[in-house]
């Protein structure tokens, strides 16, 4: 019998596993993926993280952000520069892997390549069942399987109209261009109806993406918005864009409205 079972080892699950294991609880934490794994994300973490994490992760920070450059259709920019750091640009595959290692070092048992298919709740325990045919029993279950995780959707429901869709990629670009963009994030409006596009510079890549509300995209494919943004942006137009990853982000706020 475990004290806590954590499903999903993104930042939420691994931090919960780390904290609980550090306090001496018997924790087992499962993820369907093998780490490090790619996570579609801009990778800009708010400096609010400083109040949460009690360990150093500065070696993973690709750049500290102190400015946001807003533009409309890639021109007419509005630069907002702060004298304080606003966020840290990290690569999610590296950052999430580090957090999983911290949870493991704290004593949590980490099990990768285990997709949780179902869970059975009784008054005194919960049993999770994985696609490998294993069953794990605990007193508490933390569902941290993220916005696309089946467990969260099973609980909150999923309506494709009540969601956003996104496309992300990592783009190599000229190093002098990268150096100039460091320390800022770039957010553009106009290419995506009821959405936006972004460029978050990292040491070797630009994390680039578009996202918008699924219901307002209507017939227009997000892919077209992505193409228009990348072709229309001074820095991106000559870059080779290879792999793109799509992701749906459900709005769970319907529950909050009640
Ligand atoms: C395109 C995009 C860009 C974003 N950009 C930013 C940004 O720049 N800054 C920011 O702060 N936030 C950003 N976000 C939001 C951010 O990615 C999430 O808030 C964050 O990842 C949530 O963390 P989490 O731990 O809750 O879930 P996740 O990071 O989604 O982790 C969930 C984990 O659960 C695992 N899992 C799922 N289902 C199962 C299952 N059935 N069994 C076992 N394991 C399972 C997955 O493999 C995954 O590892 C972005 C999101 C998207 C989609």
C-alpha cells in the first residue's frame, strides 16, 4: 500500500511527488512516456517558481526574461521592458526530466511507460490500472496527467468547442539573431483569430507556436495561421521548419463558472 499515487510526471506531478517523498510519504509516480520526453510548450516559466522550488535549477535556464515584445501581424511592436526578471526560458524536455530526477532522489518510486487506463476508488483506497496490466494501490491519488490526459478529461469532461488548439515547433536560426532576441519573449496578434503566435528564444532554438480558440478558427486551419505567421515574420521567414506538434488545450473553467 502506497501513501500516494501520482499519475503524470509533468511539473505538477513531479513536484507533488518530490514534496511528498521529501516529507517521508511512500510515493509511487507513473507516466505514460519515457523521460526525457518532448512537451509542446513555449517553455517560459514565471519567476513565481522561485517561491515554490526549494532547489537550484539555474543551470537549466536558457535565458532570463525581462521584456515582452507585442506586435500585430509581425509589425508595429510595443516593447514592454521590466527592470526585474519576469520569467525563465527553459526546454521542457530537460526541465521536466530534471524534476523527475529530483522526485526520484527524494525517494519517490518512478515508473515510466505506464499509461493509467482506469482507477477504482473505495472509501479507504484507490487502485490505478495501467496499460501494462499492472495495478497499484494507494491511500490517495493525484491526477496530474495534464490537459490532454485521459484521467483529467474523464473527471472534467471534454468538449472540443470549449478548447484551444495549438501548433508548436523548435526552429534553428542565425546565432547573431538569437543573441539579439535573448532576454525577451515575442507575442504577436492578428495571424490567429481569437488567438496569438509567439517566439520564445532559447540558446540554440526559437520555440515558435500559434494557439487559438477552436470554435473561432472555423474552417481556417491552424496550420494556415502558422504558415502565415512564419512566412510573415522577419526572423522566421527564411528558417527551415521541420517538425510541428499539435496539442488541444481544454478549458476546464466551465466548472469554475458554476
Ligand atoms: C502550446 C503550449 C504552449 C505553452 N506555453 C507555456 C509557457 O510558455 N509557459 C507556461 O508556464 N506554460 C505554458 N503552457 C502550459 C504548460 O505546458 C502547462 O501548464 C504545464 O505543462 C502543465 O503541467 P502539468 O504537470 O499539469 O501537465 P503536463 O506537463 O501536461 O504533464 C502531464 C504528464 O502526464 C502524462 N500523462 C498523460 N496521461 C497519462 C496517463 N493516462 N497515464 C500516465 N501518464 C499520463 C504525460 O505524459 C505528461 O508527462 C503551454 C501549453 C501549450 C499546450
